[in-house]
C-alpha cells in the first residue's frame, strides 16, 4: 500500500464548503484505505494499492466533480515527497526569519523554464519566489493582503492549475505522517 497526501484545490474557499466527514466518505467510496483529513482546507491522507499517481489524480477529480458538482484539481504527493518539501530551504535563513509567510504551490507537472523565469519576475519588495520541480515557494515579507500577487495571475503565467498551502501546514503533515 502506498500512502499519499492529496492537496485539493477549491475546498472550503469561494463558497465551496465541504465537511471533512463528507470528504473522507468520498475517498473511502473510491476504495482507499486509512483515509484521514488534515485541517479543513482540502488535505486528505490515504492509502492506495495503485502507484499510478496520475491515474489516481484523475480518478479522484472525476469522483469529486460528480459528487460536489464543481471541478476540484487534485495534487498527490507521497509522504516522503511531502517530508522533502517540508525540509527544503528555498530562501536563506535571514529572509525566512523576517518573512510574514512562506507558502508552497503544488502543481501537477514541473514548471517549464520559460514559465519559471516569468514567476521569478513577479518578485517585488514584498514578494519573492522560488521554483523547484512541481512546487513553487512564495515568501511574503508583509501581510499577504498587502501583496499584489494573485493565484489567478500565477496560474496564467504557469499555464496550469495550482493549490497553495502555508509551509507550516506542510511541516505539520510531514511530522505527523513521516
């Protein structure tokens, strides 16, 4: 059995409210084992016999669309991948110490070089970015509400969907499930 963590986009934001019990039930309905949710922002931990992550993402997306009536993009990572993301140091210690927030975007595929350059060009006095494979790190030096950065613009630049989590959530997931 492979233990995976699903990072779901569009759960409990923008009027799309789903209880964690309902979310667990949907995953259990797909015959996954050991299903748990972690905080109410669309993080689901489960075990699967299949190691075909892309096929699992599509299967979960179809089930969520059918059951919830709207598109929910799914980004799966193994527990070791989440642990590596939690340990990764995209910025030096001084920048991290003075930042108001560090967030991680989860993507289905690695960011293309041209798109990565465009993401890095979003840097401002408030915001700084780092691209690493299928993740993009956003360091915000002030309150995020003071930033002009938006996920809509970000997704246009990378030409793909993404979901964001605060690094503290990722670290807590890694600590609990590693």
